[in-house]
């Protein structure tokens, strides 16, 4: 009997604690009608309270000790989540990481301006080897190979990105990748010295692999180190680095600087600078805290990384968010690309991620990047004016990307993407009209230039940066590397098809060259409107919840209706 009394006392204390805990959750459910929360979480709490009344509290305990508020609640009540600022060390880490995207932008644009110089070099080498002149068509084919082999390397690099990210980490993968960048740049820089145009092809391929890995690893790293309230704006820095690299290659490629027969190997060889600079800067940055905590299970290292990035010891909120994501994804912690493709839950976000990547490449923007000088000459400009108009494209891209950074977390990814695709569609039609009537009206060549520049403006607003960002946001830690690999592979495949096919398409369609891109833009706009959910200010777990029972967009709407129904049920219960 003496042993029983302490046991009874202990049981009474446990029951009292459980009743207090249950009372807390009842209050949370009641507050849900004032501050709406996801329907699934309210139902979970109601189930917990109902079962708690019958005595079985442990069986249905909610996943988290506190009710997680949704993005809309956080916007309406900003005090519910401490807003994190941009710290010096976070800025430093992002600067070091986006050098990989600057490399991508530089090598996308660098091949454009010295086209004639490279073709003349190929003619000279061919004649010295075989003692006869090469046909113009063959030279054009060799130059197209130099342009498009970059994208073949990008496909390989993008495909391997997920495996590299899981094996070596996000930061470790970027550091190893710089070795490829250095080798590729040195080969391109030595092309003329060695009198081997094969060095140009090999160098472009290797640096393509380097850029493919960068397009997978850099957005992944930045999305994982950025605080929730800054994730959209900081994700846009990826595209800003691409546009800065593009502009730099265009400025250096003019005839007055390096766009000459002697200067073009130096122009290509300067691609060695971003990887060397990243090798110097990145080792001081922490590994992704998400990778350390969720993939490697190194909690103390993740906490140290977060303290450095946030410049604060208060990192429990970030740790709890990562833990919630880990719990939601435990069943899919190590997911392969084949498992990702076959997963019914992840199929919808995968399709959205792939189509978003296609909307970037098949919009026609790479036709403008690779062949802008040729495009402007065919619209009636002189060669010198066409080169300066091409620099204008790069400058506008940088300016508009800067403008889009604050808009990303204010307006939302989906809205900006719709504006971007809609504007590109309109101005692609104007480009076609200006091509058709340029011979009848002299000033129509200027309409063509204005239309192309406006086309680029709307690309920078939406499709330029959002596909890279939203693909990383649509997936939690487990499937994210595999999803990024698939999306980046598709992006580079489309990049290759546009690069190799545009000259032939231009010769076949002539003035109607941009009409196929107009059709693609219309399809992508409709798809985005119907299927793509808004990810602004949502945690990775909340985004995943949108796809658990169906399409993300429809689930977002269903979630709203469920919240309304649940609030009504709570109100009725209170009246009773």
C-alpha cells in the first residue's frame, strides 16, 4: 500500500499536466478563427483535443509543441516570427557563393561578340593544316558547336549536381567544382597559342560542366542559408550575378577592348577569375546548416553555422523549422531521382519545377543572348551599333534584376513570373512585326531594338530568377538535391536545343523567327496561372503540405476553404 500512494500521486500530477496541455491547445484552436492557420493543422489540434477528452493524449500528440502560423498570419502579425536581417557574414557567404553564377553568366555571353574573330581563327588553322580553305557553312557549324557544347557540359554538370551536393555538401561541392572552372578557362585561353581550335571545344565543354554544377549547387546553398523572410530577395541575387557576368563579357568583348584577333583568347581566358576568387573566399563560409542538421545529423555544427550567419545566439527558431521539415520528410530522407519521379506526392512539384525551367529557356531569351549582335544587324543596325545595343541588353538585365530583388518577397514569385511571361509574350509579337515591316519603314529597326530590350526587361522581372529559386523552394531537404538535378538537366537540355537550333530556325522562318517562342510563352503563362502555387514567406514544410493531397495551386485554394470551415466549426462548438 505504501508503494501504491507515490504511484497514485505521480499519476495525478501527470493527468493535471496533460489537462493543462490540452487546455492550451483548446485555446490555440479557438484563436484559429481570429488568426487563420492551415486547415490540416487546426484539424490535427481538434482531433488531439477530442481524443484527449477520452484520455488517450499521447497517441495523438501534435507534431510540434506550438501551432505553426502560416505565411498569411505572419504577414498580418509580424511579431509572431522574429524577422531576421541581412548580417555581414550572411552577405559575405552569399557573395562568395554567387561567383559561381557570375561564371555562368560570363560564359553564356562571352562567345557572342568575338564570333567573327573566332571564325577567322578557325579558317586560318584549317588552311594551315589541310592547305585549302574551309567552306563558310562548315565554319558556321564549328562555331555553333563551340556555342552549344557549353550546354552539353551544363547538362552533365546539372545531372551530377544532386549527387555532388549529398556526397560533399553544398560548400564542399562548390569548392571542388572550381577546379573544373580553372581547367576549362586555361584551355580556352590557350586556344590561339596552341593553334588548336579543339582546345576551344574542350574548354567550353569543361567550363559547361562547371557552370552546370554551379546552377544546381549555388541556388541550393543560398536557399538553405537564407532566413525565411529574405529567401526570395536573396534568391534573386543568383540572377543578378548571372546578369553582371553577362554584362561584363559584353563590355570586355567590344572591339575597343578585347574583341580583336589578338584579344579574344584573353577574353575567354578571363573565365579563370571567378573560380580562383571563390577558392579564396568560400573556405571561410559555413556549410549549409540544413545539410549539417538534416542530412549529416550534426546538430552542434549546424547551430554554430547558424550563429555565424545570423550574428545571434538565438537560433532555436531556425532549428525548430529544420526539425519540422525533417519530421515531415523522414520517410523520404534518402530519395533518388527515380524514386522522386515515381513518388505521387512529389510528382506535382517536380512537374512544376521542370516546366518553370522550360519557361526560362524556351522563352527565346537565349536566342537573344547568343545571337543578339546578329539579330540587331538583321533588323537594320550597323555592326558597331549592334554591339552597343547588345551591351544595352546586359545593362538592362542588371538594372531590372536589382529592381526585382525587393519585389520578390513583397509581390510574390508567382505574380512576378506571370507579369514577366505576359510582357515577354507581348514584345515577342512586336519583334515579329518590326521584322516584317522594317524594309518598308526606316525607323522600324529602332522599334525592333526597343522590343528586344523590353523583352529582356520582362525576362529579368520574372523568368530570369524565379525558376532557379522556386525549384529549390518546392522541395524539402530529402528530395531537393535530386529535384535540382532533374530541373537543371532539363534547363540545360533546352539551352542546348535553342543554342544549336536557333540559327537554322532563323534561316527557315526568317522574319517569323520569334513566333514559336510566342506560342511557348502563352502556354507557360497559362500553366503558371493554373498550377503554380505562391511560395512567398512559406516554410519548406508548409510548401510541401500544399502537395500532400493534390496539385499545389488547387490545394492552396482548398486549404483556404478548409480553414473557413474549421473556423466555423470552432465557433459553433464555442456557442454550444
